[in-house]
C-alpha cells in the first residue's frame, strides 16, 4: 500500500466536460484541457465525475472523453476514470473500456435513486471491479448527491476485494477521512473548501471541481501542508474558499461559471454546460471577471 500511497499523492483536478458551440463533446477541447492541466504540474486527472457532467452524457460520449484524455496525457499523469452509471451493465462496459485504455484506477459512486441495501451496493461495485480486474478501484462517497453514505462496515466488505484501494470522500465531515484511513484505505479529500483539513486528517491528496480553474493555488496548499507550514496553507485555503463562494453566487451553474472564468483567464475554451444545468447569464459577467482577477492575484502571490 505504501507504493500506492506514493503514486496517488497530490492534486487531481476533476476534469470538466468539454463541448463545442453546439453542445457536442469536443475531442480537440478535451485534449486542450488535458494538456493545460498537465502543464500546471498536477499529479493526475479525475475524469468522468460530477465535474465532467457524467450523468448527462451517454456511454459513447464518456468513452470518447476518456479516449482523448488518455491519448493526450500519454502516461504523463495518473488517470482515474469514474465509470459509474445508474445500471451495472453500462458501468461494467465503461470499466472494461477504461482498463483497455490503461488508466491507473477506476472509481464509482453507489447507484442513485433507489435506496439499495449495502449488500446490493457491494455487489454493484464488485461487479464493476470485475470488469477491470487489473485496475485499482476507488469508492466515490458523496452522500449529499448519491443519497447513500459509505459506512465502515461496507468499506470493510469492499476492502476484501484486493483491487479496492481507497475512497474519494466528498462528505463534509472530516471525521469520515479519519475513519476510512483507519480502515486501511487511501483517502482523497473531496470538498475543495476543506483540503487543508482533509490533508491534516490523513488524506493522500485531493480531487476537486475547482482545482482546474486555480490549480496553482491547490498545489501550493498541498506543498505547504507537506512542509508543515499550516498557517500559510490555511491562508491560501481561505482565499480559495472566498473565490468559490463568489463563483457560486451567479445565476449560472457553478461549472458554467468556472468555464467562463477559465476563458477569461486565457485558459482553454471548453464550452458551456449541458442542460438541465444552467449556463451563465449576462448579470454574471461582473462576478466572472472579478473571480478571474482574484485568481490571477492570488496565483501571483502564492504560487
């Protein structure tokens, strides 16, 4: 597990859905974003999760995204592919496809909508893992959206599967990170607003939806925590939180705002968001420019 810990330490931006002007998945834009993020020095990319609008994309679209990410990355970054769909067959198809592309790990949320017992969730995850028998498996715990929370008992059951190495923990209590770590799992901090706390609680790194728009700042947080410079890490964390709060204040969905901020900063144009997510409105423009300016200022100061 020490070898796994070393491999997965660091900052993993959750990859954004990349569309053209018609709202169609754009392979060139996927490749541009991949190259942009790798160029920032991140450890790896988390592809096909919430930030990737996975629940609004078809199996074929999700395959297309991952194919272009892995081709562009060409082994220069650790790739974690979220493969869960709301049925087992499609999830297994995506898992097998991901393994065929040589990703480092696959990940999956529990099935949503129906509240399934833990033995059914375990079977779902183990079935997905069986379709990628040579690939690490990461549980994605996000109870506020999935409607079901990972328990210690379910995690222990899953750790009996030798491919299961850890948890992407997006629940708000930092105590969950401590509990899953105590069970022997590698844990990735999910909530961007608590990266410092998650790392202090024993997370090996972070996977976050706002990392892609200000990667230098999260890399700086990780670096300062690793050096024991917690006061400075907290200072940067607080600044990042205020940017996040501002980006969440618009009419448009946060990911629509993030993509607009990224464009404003001279980053890749990855389009808008897919309905029913709402795109930015004219009234969001001032906030978008303010956030872009703040990120530039903070990056110059801390990165």
